[in-house]
C-alpha cells in the first residue's frame, strides 16, 4: 500500500514543531532507558524535556503557523465526542493538523512529561528524598505515559493507512497531502460541529467490507 499519493504537498508542521517532537522523543527515550543508573544522563534528559515543554507552550500561543497554535487544535468536549462517534463509524474527517483525539493525546503527553520531570526533580531534593508518594507518582506517570506513547504510535499507523498518508514522514518533512476536491463530505454528514474548524478536511470514507458494500449498493438502489 502506498501511503503517500501523487498529490500536491502543503506545509503543515513548522520546523519548531518537528524539532520539538523528535527532541522530546529522544529525551523521553533516553531518560526511560537510563533509569538503572540515575546519573547526569537521566537527569539531563529529564531537564531537557521540561525545557522543551516550556518552549512548546510558548510556541503554542505565538507560532505563526496555525497548525502549531493551541487555539486551532484543542477541541471542545462536544467536538471531541463528535469526532469519536464518527471514528467508531469509520467516517471521521481528515485533519491537516491534529485531529481532536490526537490533540487530547498531545495535551496529555505535555502534562505527563511535566509531572514526570517535576517529580523526578523533587526526588533529588532533601525535602522529598525517599518520599514514597512522589516516587509512586513519578513511576506511575512514566508507566501510563509509555502506554500512551504506544497508543499514539498505533493511532498514527491507523491514520496513515486510513488517509493514505505517511504520518511519520510528515513529521520529518513537515508536508502533507493537499486537500483533494474529490473527497468531499456527503451532504448528510452529521459532523456539523466540526465544520469550519481550521484543521478539518473532508475525508474519503473508510473502505467497506465486501458484505457491507453489497448492502450499501442495495440501499442506494432503493
């Protein structure tokens, strides 16, 4: 399956977002795999992650690129629920930037890394050295975040296949496929809450199972 079609490309992820993304991946992985010996490598990776999060928060409010700004991708509860409902039906719209579910995942990862970094720092201080509550919060958040990262990767694999676009490559090049006029949403699309949202694009319906295809054809005939 070719994930990248012969479509025109449009810039989506700016250089800052791409550098931030892969730097955070590297710092989290470095910190995670250096837990056996809590030395300057582990601590340095943790502090770097906190610096990266702080910079990303500033960029989220000041970035010239619309796809990098929080205001353009953080969903309301109603938009999130609508997207999840359409996702279950295989009718979710394509988003040039983060879709609502992906946006919630991004927000969780930002908050989780802050919790991990802050609790990790507290464990090095005299006041919280050996504090079981802080240590438990630190370790538990790391474990949950690792699961979230796996889900995040899986979701990107799904979206890559669903919309025929390599999401991982897009985070390297910054470019994604331009909107395709042939993939217009149907007039009875219930996704009214997502219309007009900056990152929302019509998507091609998910491929139907052969049995579903025949049933769908009979319905259209009637």
